[in-house]
């Protein structure tokens, strides 16, 4: 999976979090935001180490 695909996945997870937050599903939105943040940190650490 190249970097562009990883960033697209992070963006889609973040957008899903925004949509679920707007619709009132706050617990699911929190899970989506946390997943996007953790996955983003993993991607940036892999990019800086290689």
C-alpha cells in the first residue's frame, strides 16, 4: 500500500467520523477519530524511519 492510499484511508475514516458526529452517534465518532489519529501516527512513523 503506497502513501497515497494510506492517506486516502485516513481521510475516509476522518470523514466517517465527522458524518457520525453530525448524525449524533458520538461514541462511534470518537472511535473513528481515534482510529484516524492512531493510524496517522503509525503511517508517519513508518515514513520517517524509512
